[in-house]
């Protein structure tokens, strides 16, 4: 998570990760790895969230 630099780039806080196998991890540590198929649960302002969503979608 820390390498993705999401807080500085988008002002969002990662509060959870839904893993590709559907299990949830809440309050992940900064050194938690993000894997293909994982979904992040984040808090942030609407416009930066839209920017993050667009980047994650590859647009």
C-alpha cells in the first residue's frame, strides 16, 4: 500500500482490502501487498476518488 502512495497522490485512506478470494482485510498495515484482483476500500473526497478509479481502470 505504501508504495502506491495513494494518500499523497489522491488524499485517500485505505481502510480495507477485498481479496480476489472475497475475504476482507480491514485496517491493513502500510506494508500490506496489493495483488491483481484485489479491491481497495478507501475513504476520500469525490473528485480524487474518481481520478483513482479512472487510473485503476486504465483510462
